[in-house]
C-alpha cells in the first residue's frame, strides 16, 4: 500500500521494473529485487514486454509480493480474454497484490512468437472498466462476486520526445482517469526539462504521471532508439557513453542523473526500467542520491 | 461466397433519417446470391424508406441502383456522374464493397445496409452456412476436405475435444461436430492415416492475426 499512500501524500516514489525470467529460475529476479528493498516503493512486473514470452506477470508479482515486496501487476489485453483477465485479477488481489497497471501490450509480431494469435478481447479502456466492475462487486457478466478486489490502478501515457502530449493522448488520459486510473507511467524520458512544461498541465488532473527512466546499455542502443523509436536521446548522453572509460558505469550514472533531475523538478516519482540489467538498480539509485 | 443478412430496418432508418437525398446501392455479386443486397433488395429498401419519409411528412428522394460488383473500381466508377446529387449512400454490398465505395467517394457519407457474416455455402434458399475463415494457409488436404477452423466450434486442429455427443457439437446441438465429419470422411476415403499425424501449433500470421492482409501477384500485375 506504500505506493498509493506516498503518491496521495505527494511523496516522491520510486518504481522499478522487474522482468520475470524466461524460465523457472527465479533466483536472479528475487535477488535483484531484494537488493533494493526499502529503496524502491514498488516493483512493476511487466506482462511479457515486447511480446517476448516470459514467466507471467502474475507469477512474477507473486514471487515478490509473497516476500513482502510491494508490486504493481501489469495486466495486458493481448494475451487473455475477459474470463482469464478477471480470474487473474481476483487471484492477484487474493494473494496480496495491491496495485495493477492496465497496458495494451506490444504487437505479437514484435516479439519472439510471431505465429501466435493475439487475443485483444478487451481493449485498454474496457480493461479499466472491467477492473472497476470487479471492484464494484460484480464480474463483467453482472454476477455477484464473493469478495470484491480493491486495487490502486494505473495505466500508461505516451509523451512525445519533447515532453508534449498529443491531443488524442490527453483525451485518452482523461478517459482512463474517468475509468479509474490514478497513476500513469510514461515511456522513457531523456529530457527532464521538457517534461517540466507538461507537469504543470498535468497537475490539474487528479492523477500522478510517473516518467520512466530507461537504463541505456550502450551507444548502439542509444543510436537504435534515436533512429527507430519515438524517443530522443540527447547527443550529449551518446557522446558521454562513447568517451567514457567505463561505459556501463556511465550509463548507470546517466540513469541516476535523470532520476535525480526528475525528482528535483517535482515529478511525483520515477519508474526505472533496466530491461535485463536489474542488478544495476542499486548503483542507479546510489548515483541518483535517493 | 460472402454471406450477409439485411440490417434491421430501424438501424438503417436511424442512420439516414436526417438526410433528404439517398441512394441505395445494391451489388450484383455475393449479396445478390444470398438475397441480402442485390437490386431486388435495394428496391425493397428504397420503397420502405420512401414510405417512412412520406409517413413522417417528409419530402425525401430515395433512389436505388445496383452495381455489378462494389469491390471493383471499374464498376464503382459507374456512380461517378450521379453520386454528387445524393446526401448519403446506403450500400448493400458486403463489408468490402461498402468500404471500397466509401474509399472511392471519400467525401460521401456511406452507411452499411447489411451485416456481413461469413464465407459460406447455399445449403438451401435462405439457409447458408460457414465453410471457410480465410486463414491464408489451407489445410483441407489433411482433413478430408473439411475445415476444422471453420467447422469445429473450438477451431481445434488435432482432433475432437471430446465434448460432442451423437455427432453434434457441445456448443450447439444444431452444429455437426466438425471433427466427426472429418473422421468419417477420412474413413470413407481410406485416408485415416492423415488423422493420426499430429499438427504443430498453427502459424496464424497468414490469418487476420498478422494484421490486415494483402495479396501481391506479380505474375498478374501489368
């Protein structure tokens, strides 16, 4: 419950994405999470991000939640129909998961199981609606539940590289807020200054917008992102990594600086995404001074 | 062929009630065969709409026509000299024809007059049933000419689910079990060995699951 309480009290929160393993060996996942216990407010458990098959987010969340580590369970529309989604939400709450984050899910063609059939029985707003329906004590068929869940609900928000919001995204955000979303996690942000302008307009809305800080892993990754994705990594960062004697350490330093800068400008929190380099989380937090 | 059914009159009226000049455009292709959207149905709908407007004290113009196929530009072009005189068009073609008409006349409001249902056969007049889901990779050679994707309620690819009874599907007693049909046909043909070969999980990218599809036949393109 720490996440909700701290966001409500307008205290800075730190989320850390914790990818479940592609396999049954959970030692590294648990150890990486444990290494930042007390420094991270909640662990976001992605639901097969980029459509790459992994342990389910529900399984990953339970592994941490059962050890007293607060989790944010990602629930995505891509892989399950409305029965399965509702059933998993009930299971998650019954087993202690207090937060859920509704996401659409990357296209299956972007992942490693290209031949699979996507489900998308519910779309994002309908998924949020389904969560509200369950919290109201009924399922989507209108049947009474034996015990209703009560989640702290979030979703995603797409911000332009310049820290702007498209009109459509803003309208979608308002719909999501009306649908029960209390916090939003953005895609990776590399220009905290640009986000500051956005923060003012977002403050009018009753929802916390939490930017993602992505740990760059190499110059190649930064260049790839600049070339193919709707994100903009400043040249300064690319040059710094390129010239650094210890490039990994420089990447960690940059991520730490971004966390620190976003905190300084009044963001409600950050979501740190290390996509496979979760063991770098202690160093990032140390670099950020949080 | 594509099978469709006429939309409920109330739904069509709800869409067109605020317009004064309407064209009802039938299609002489598939929807004529299943008697949902040919010239005959266009005339019936136009008459019904004229009656609706007259009873409401409205002077509305409702004309009807039918094109050879609404899924081809050459036939859609036949409307080019007259479509501007109408406020809106109700197309009785299948979903393909409705969209292609709207695409070709992109400033014209186009409403659907039918619900497009499936790719199927005419069992009898007024009785049509599904046979193909256009998955893009035909497996009828392995299944005795009967498609489990279209004929099995669960789209099972490796034999029956075990829920059928007396040759009928557990989802609906009106539906024959697709896999019983396949098994019996393979037995008749002496091809039961095909039934014993397991299939691997299907590649659905050729179906709608890989996104909107397109066929490019370089051998046919000029």
